[in-house]
């Protein structure tokens, strides 16, 4: 699989024979999920990563986005551009949502 993904991972793992390849965008100075997805999608395109071929090799992939709220309002939003790009790659998108507990009065 490493031959198919020419971009460098930010982290890898090997637990019980299950290999993991990770690319994170936490260094990006933005709290907008779309900016992080755009970066990932640009990198995949720039390196010519063929996600269909990776899936045909028996691998699976998905994207996780962390999002935290201090007020409990708002939330991550995706535009048509990001949704269409993820769909074209047959890529799942998962959100890891965190809500800070309300302050005691």
C-alpha cells in the first residue's frame, strides 16, 4: 500500500497485524472543517493517490474530524464542494464531537 500512497503519513501503527496509516491536519491554523478537508483533498490529488485502487487492494479508509464546542451551539459544516469530493472518493466522514460541560452558576 505504501507504494500507492506517495505522501508521507503523520503517523503509522501496527497493532495485532492491523496496519494503520494516518495523515492529520491539526497543524493547520483554522477551526473550519472545510479548510482541513480541502487540505487533505489537495494532498491526495497532488500525490495522485488512487483511492479506488487502495480499496481494491482490500484496504479501507475513512476521514475523522474532531470538533469541540464550548457553548454547545453551532457545529461543523460541509459545503457541496467537500461533500462531492468525499463522495467521488467513496470516503466516509466521521465527526468526533466534544461538548464542554455547562458552567455551574
